[in-house]
């Protein structure tokens, strides 16, 4: 779609001089109707439509005939077609400027003075398309998480799903849980209410250790923290073991939040959200160049969140500030500086003893708002993260990137967890624990990437090394059991007897690992794509109790993609993973082998309408071994690593545009996740052989779709709706009770209009429109199996956003 007022304001010159203040298109999906003509003339028309400057030397484009271009494309897709067969390639010098370069194969002149060349593959960085603040695409062509290179998803023989900024904005997602509901293979994990959005299952396995979510931000591990989406450009989810590129990680997959970067053109937005349970969220996004030539640019993202809950005494408050700088030192060297400050204040939530209601031990229905924790409980986390990235291009094909990040966290918590019933009238036993942690980690990586050819085979090589070091100091008070019970039907609060217990330094944990990895992406005629990679890791762990591990591991990955048709890809991959360390004490005094995993995956990818609509169908089998479990009494202080688990499944994803006005994102997942080797008895930690893994539904499905009514005469009006289906799940590792499935419906209504120089958006979202009562997840482990978390009832969220 072309906005007429934007076209009339766009004055673009094709020259070698950068002109500030060029207007950007309000969307990267644009209508082009350019007749076949000299390329120089066609580029002038392209610039007027897209708002991009196109720079080249002298009369480089005068003697080249451009093909006709008619239809709806992104700016990058349109430029690819205009340059097809020209012998020219393009690169983004900054967010609003494209530079044309000659490729080694020069065009041969014909008798009519124009050049006609066979079709060539032109590769651009896609910076403008994916990072424009006005980008409304539901499908993005490239991803970096799966290969650590900017690669077309359609050519990559692994499963990577990208949730772009447009989906995040349409659904008004505040936490990661609201984003990941659009991703196949994702299930809700337990998190005591605090960090609940970060604790998930991917392909049947938890993404963290002991329900502590491990999320990556720009490829850097950011553990133990609630993740703000205030500076999220997109969320990329890599399915299956990620150890080959990222080292020690859980086998189900990896979630990477890609952040917004500074831009050379001015953009400012202020958004105020307000909703149910006294929810107020303020967002600020500001970016512009600092120097006249755009070599130095900044971006600042800010969030203030203040929200209560349908759960009694539960709240969530957050302040988030993320300034960043980008300095183009030369046209080949770039320096990025990032800083993130976050202060999160919330409260632990033990949920409800849902299984006791099912068994009849508690007579009647437990109110979904019941919370056994005291209002004086707290869970506060403050963090400071700094990052520096230096990128240098030796040539157009070879570059090096060095990145260093440091994270410091101060965490403090006091909780009065409730668990099981003590009588038939609904009284529940409670305890009290107060703790704190001082956590810091350092991460460094250096990557060298290069492109070259050996005969007809194109190579994209990655050689890298990384280093990770963390120290986690734990402080705690004694666990108290002399806490008054609380009744689920008539809770009485006010107990603070142990709130002033002093903290003492306890366990100190040290994690350290380094890895070296090599990857090659080989391509034959854009039909065959082979991915080869391997990584060597050394990882050590030690703590104050004398536990030590020192593990070496080699993680290979191989994948093959075949395109029998232009729109179809068929792929297969095999990967092995190096997972969590196993600390603790063995009966014979030896250390434990680490968790290990392997996966075989077969799939198909579809790509239609120049990448505007994408689909992925995957069949996988993922196994995990060396799962640690406590031994039964009288050896309950000891562990054994006999556990083994398997997850087999089918995933289907469809996302993109069905028409210019109609967006869709849909998923389906089937997972059979079971224990293949376990222990018998209560609270074994791994379950018995044949048991289903907790919280993992066999079937899940989702559908979210939006429609823009502007072309029907209702300019600026759009609406959306979604449905989310979750099958029944086991409530704990021993399969002693089942959580029922549910269906939830969400909706959205939005109106945009231009007021003066600003774009103003009014938006209203409803989550759980039909007010369905359901259980979202359960703790499921050891003595805490009586804790389950209800899902939120009907929730409203409104928003006013101003952009200029």
C-alpha cells in the first residue's frame, strides 16, 4: 500500500551526497508499477516510492535496461528484481541509503547499447525492511539465531520461527509468554509467578534449570531475569539442541530477543497502555543521528510497568532503560555500545493446590484468586548489563565481529509458600524462606565470516570462539516450618514473624566454559544447501559444597536442504547437544556426566509471494540422557544420573500475508514426551519409565489474524482475533493427576490516523474474551506437586501511541 501524503513528501535524489531528513515509507509493503526502462530512470521511480536513496558512481546505471516491475513488494524485494541480470549488487550504507556496486561478472554490451545479463543472485542486508519502525510484515525472510549469520530462513535446514515487531504490537505483548504463544512446540512452565514469562518448555523440555528461564538477548545469555520487550525488534526461536553455536544449553531450543538498533533517520514514539487490574505501562522509543553525516546515531528505549493481578496480593512493577549508540567509524568499521538497566519488583506466587481439589481432599472449588503467600512477601531483581560490539569488514565478503557483555544482578526474595492441605476444611500448610543472590557473568565472542566459491559451490563460512564466566553467591535464612496455616476459602493474612531473619552466605557457584566452533553453509545453484558445523566445549562447575565438574564435549550438526520447486524446500538435520551440568553427590563419591541430547529432524518449508507468506512443517525425535534424580530413602541425600527422556512430535507454522490487508500467524503441535528410563516411587524427580513429562500437552494449536479495512473505505481501521487450544497435561513427573485442556479467545481493535506531523494509534485488546477458567501450568516436581497456577480471566488492555 502507498500512502499518498508520504509520496508527495518524499523527495529523493540519486546522487553521491547523503541528504538528511528523507521520509520513510509507513510500511515496507509497497505497490510498484515501473515500466521497463533504463536502470537509472527506474531507480528514480523506485526511490520516490520506497523513500530510499540509491547511490552509485558516475553513469553506472545509464546503459543497463531494467525489467518491468509491477506488484506489491518490500523495498528490498523490489530492488532485487530491478537489479536482476544487471551485474550489480546492493548494500545498505545506513537505514535509508542503498549503495550499488559492480559484481565480478561485468555486463556484456549489445548492439543497441544496453546490457542484458543472465539472472544473478543479489544479496542485500535487509536492514531497512526488518528494522523500519513502520514495518508491519508478519513474515521476515532472514534470521540470525539459527546460524549466527544473516541467512534466508527458506535456505536453512533447521527450524527457526521469527515473531516480528508487528505481531508484538498487534497483540500488545508485555511479556515473553504473550509472544511465544505464537510459536509451535512451546508450552507453559512453572515460575512461582515471578519470571513466569521466561519459564517455558520447547519441544517437551524446559529451557532452563530448576525452572529458571535462560533467555538470550542479541545472542548473549541473560539468565534469571524477567525480559522486557520495550526494545525488542523481534523474537527468534531456534528449535532443537543449540549447543553447536551457543555451548551448554537445554535441548528443546533457544529463545533469542533481537533488540532495536540506532537509526540514521529520526523516529520518536510515546505509548501509554492501561488495562485491567490497575495495569499501566509507559513506553518511549527515540532514535536519530547525532552527527550530520549519520555516522553516529543513538537509540533510547524506556519502559515503566505497574500492574496488579487477579491473584490476591500479586503485583508486577518494572523500570527499564536501554540507551545504545552506533558509530560508523569508517565505511568498513562499526562500533555498537549498549547499556540496559532494569529494576523489577514482584512477589512469589505458590498458586493453588488444584490436585487437592480434584481428589476431594479440599471440599468444593478453590477460588482462582486464592494466594497463600503473605502480602509482605517480595521478589525483587535489579540488573545492569553493558555490551560492546566491534564489526570490521576486510572486504565485501569477509568480516570479523567481536562482542563483549557483562551482567550484574542483585536479587532478593522473601516468600511464604503454601503447598498441601492439612485437613478436610481447606487449611494449607505453609513455610517461610528468605534469600538473596549476587550474580554476575561475563561473555565474550569473536566471529569471522566469509563468502567464497569453489567451482559451482558457494560457501558461507563461520569460524568463532566464545567464553562465559559466572559467579552466583547465595544468601539465605533457615527454612521455617512454624508458620500458621491458611484457609483457601477464608485466607487471613498478616504473619510477619520471620520477615527480619538475618541472611547468611551459603553456596557460591562458579560456571565457566569456552567453545570453538566452525560452520560452513554450502549452496549449489540455489537448489541444494548443505549445513555443516561442529563445536568443541570445555565447561567447569564448582560450588562451596565441594561439587566439581569438568566436562569436554563435541557438538556436531549437519543439515541438508533441497528446493525441488521455487516455493518448496525439503530438509533433514541431525544435531547433538551438550546440556546442563549435574552437580551433587554420588554414593561412590564420583562426579556425574553432564546431560546430553540428540535430535533427528525432517521437514518442509514453503515460501510464497516473494516471501510474504511462509510455512514450516517439521517431524522430530529428540532424546535426552543422564537426567539426575534423587535416590529414594534412606539415600535421599544422594543422586543418580540414570534418567532418560524422549520427545517425538510434529510442528506446523504458517505466517505472513494472505492479501495486502490480511495477516495471519497459525501453529499446530503434536508432542509425545515420555520418560524412557526412570525410577519408581513417589517424588523421584524424573518419574517412572513410560510416564509422560509434566506440563506437556499432546496437542496445541493457535490462530491469530488481523485485517486492515482501509481499502474498504474505513481508512486506518483494523481488527484482529485469535484462538489458542491447549490439550490436557500431566500435573507432575509421577503422573498422579491431570490438568484439563482449554480453549482461549483473544481479540484486537485498532484505529490509526494522521494528526499534524504525527501518526496516532488507538488500540484495544481483550485477552480471554470468553472468560474461560483454566489452569496454565503446575509445579510438578518433588514435594511441590500441590502447586498449580490458574490462567488469567478476561483481561482488557487499551493503548494510545503517538509516532513522529
